[in-house]
């Protein structure tokens, strides 16, 4: 409640929407840095996620304009200038269509990413089914959002509502509820599928667990999709739509923003690995100097695995299951570096490092 006693959800809508577009946009920017500059690769999933971010930004801009007009987030009885209502509602209806498309594109991007790492035919079939069916349902929902009244202008102009030919309220609600529930279920499936694929790879259990968790963050997007779906029944009150749409605007932004975030996090793994390797190499000289300063005769060999990555196309050999390695996760081929150090002592007069680089060590 404001000082005047007006229930205004506008500031909350703006705060949530902008947080949920800025943070995912930064993550996507890091994703592009990893893909373009570090891996020299830019795939279809990257292009689709960029379009999704751009559309989410458009949705946030339209919502911001509707709030700044003093309409969205307020009860109809609290709006000072009633003539601004049609213009603001028009922005919101268009914005919701844009947000639905952004949401389905973000899910499609992650499904395309999974297509690069799955090995079994049934897994590819499942992913293609998800991509096609989810796009059909969500795009249909977006189109019906504007087609539920003829002319569509009656949705935001109450003067035309009495003479317009509109669907019964329960018809569009059924379409919206079906699309929302299906979207949440597909998020759940996309979050579980990486565990099936990655857990069979010949990798250290800790790495498999970390990658699987990173690729399963879409479970949070599934949760927001279900919550948003439960709020759809609140917008049936067209007489007070300026206030009733507040929760939908917030949860729609949350679902799309979290999906973009979850779809981009796995691509940052190469950046984390490089940072860790750089830290290990920076920390190495001091430890070697400490060891060499010891006067006790000794001969020691130590090995250390340093993970580094370089650009490479994912290669699948014919007649060979590709689940015997890290499967070039996200298009990155793993290289391990073993450093064997011989320290100077009474049994040797030479101190030298032998460095061996072996590609795809897990194939040995």
C-alpha cells in the first residue's frame, strides 16, 4: 500500500522483471565469450538463446512502459487517467505474446544443446518430440492470446468489448493451462535427461555429478512454470485486468529468465576449468621452490592432472558407443596434462620436468 492507500504492484513488477532480464543476459554474454572466444564455436543453440534474451528484453520494455503510464499494477478504480488504460493494456497483451515466444525458444535452445551430447536413437527422438510439440503448443497459445476476441482491440478497449465476438472465458483458460502445464512437464524431462546421458560416461564421479547438476537447473524453471499456471485463473476478471495481471507478468518473467539462465550455465564450465587451471599454475612455483630448498636427499615423482580445454569438433566414431568418455561435453574435448617432476638429489645430477599431453585420456 502506498501513502495514499493505493494498492500498487507496479514497483514490484519492474524490480522483478528487470532483475530477471539483466542477470540472464549477463550469463548469456559469458556463454558467448566461452563459445566464440575460447572454443571458437557458435551453434544453433547459441543463436536461439540470443533471440530469446532479445525477446525477453522487449517484453520487459513493454511492461515497463505499461507501468510507467500509471496503469499496470493498479486497480482500475485507482487509475487517475482512464484514457491511458487501452494503450497500456495493448502493450501488456503484445508483451505477453512476446514473452511466450521467448520462453519456448529458451527451452528449445537447451534441447538443441542436449541433441549434441545424446548417443541413443531414442534420446534423439524424445528431444525432437519435445522441441516440435512444445513449439506447436506454445506458439498456438501465443496466437490464441490475441485471437480470443474479434476484433483483438476489444481485449484492451472496454468500449468495444460489448459488441465484440469473444470466446467464452473457459476456452482460452483451458488452452493457457494446458500450455503452461505442458511447458513445466517438458522442463522437468529436460532436467532429468542429462543424468541418463552423463552418468554412463567414463568420467570421475565428482565431475559427472557436477555436470549433471549444472545441466539440470531447469528444474527451477519447471517449478516457476507450474506456479505461473496456477495463477492463470486470476486473469479472468477483465474488468480489473490492470491489477489481476500483476502476478502473471512476474511469474512469466521468472519462468523465461530462469530457463535462459539454466540453459546457459553448462556452457560456462570451460571458463571455470580454465580459471582453476590458471590458479594451479600460478600457485605451482612457490611450492616447487619450497621443495628444492630442502637439503634432505630424495628422489620423488609426482603427477598432477590439470584440466585444460581447446576447441574441437565433437567426433563420433562409427560402430562405437560414444559413452566411453566425457563425450566432448558441450563441444569441448578434454585434454589432461601430467607433470612428472624429478628433483635433484644424490642419485641424480639432473633436475627436469617431463610434460606429456594426452588427448581424451579417458579412452586409454
